[in-house]
């Protein structure tokens, strides 16, 4: 007995594929993605003893990064992702406003 619930269009992958996922990613998401990869590579280089020569003892004795540049890095690596997230949220809200 043949199954009457079989949908022949599901056998064709091109028809089954979600059309929403075939679009390109927004520029903000791509910038965030590549920015996180660059930041991760920098962080790995900077704080891995075998690669960058960093050591906890050196930082404790004061031979590491100065306080001024450390403060700048903290602010930069906090502000940049925050601004990117706000930019993405505002862009999504504007896009929804134009559609609806």
C-alpha cells in the first residue's frame, strides 16, 4: 500500500532548501566574525608563553605591559564589540521597520 503522505517536493533538495539561508550575511556580522578571529589570533600570540614570551612573573614584577596601554587595550576591547553589537541591533531594527 502506497503512503499517501509522501511529499515528492521533499525529494528534490533544491526545493527543500530554506530560501532564507541562501542569502548573504550582513556586513556587520561578517565584520564581527573576522574581528573575533583577528582578536583571537592577537590574544593567542600575546599571552602564550611559547609564542609571545609572556609570563605572569614578568607582569607581577612590572616588566610587562604598562598600566596606560593596558587601560587603553581594556577600553578598546570592551568598546569595539559593544559598538558592533549596538550597530547590528540598530541595523536589524531599521530593517524590520522597513519591512513591516
